C-alpha cells in the first residue's frame, strides 16, 4: 500500500482535516507524479551490483544470506532434533541458528571493505594498504573455516 493510500485511510478514519496532513498528502502526490513523469525505477541492489560489475559477488552473498531473511516450511527442518537412530522428533530448537554464521558476517565485512575500495577507485585514490591486507586476511579465514 502506498504512503498516500495510508494517509488517505488515516484521514478518513480520523475525520482528519489538519492542514499539515493535507500538505503532506499534496507533497506525496506531487512526488508520485514526478516518479511517473520521469519514469523513475524502483531501486534494486541486484541491478546496482550488476552495473558495478559485482553481479557474481551479489549472487553468492544473496544465496548465503537470504535464508536468514526468507523462511519457508522447509527451513524449519534445521530446528528439528531427531531421536538417535530414529526419524522420530525429539525436540524443536528454539534458538538462533549460528552454524556457519561466519559466512554472512564475513560477507558484510567484505561488502564494507569493497565499498572503501570502490570509493578509492571513484576518487582516484590509492587503496589503503590496511584495507588490502585486512580483506586478504578475512578471505583466508573464511576459506579455512569453510
């Protein structure tokens, strides 16, 4: 639901005639018209990654991190503990799963370091040696704990 629709619904439910609300509704409508007139597209991290030449990196990170955000019935299997030697359920784990947590954490660190490298490249600056060294150390740590 758009912001404008929510604002209209609020006004109707509260019988609101506040001039500030009316001004906000007009501004939102103006912005929505600008978006339509100028054909402004919705922001997509995937598109930005592709334009930056990082599409493979994006795909890899997305595959590792999406399971933490997008759940399914199948994802519940990771919380089931079976009785030994049986397919019978013993319990459900009710705790955060931290198995392989180093993968999304290292991806986040790598993204930040990559951002520093990109900013340096954009502004024609030398990449700080500490960033280069730290990125290499992180990659070797992830590889050794794969």
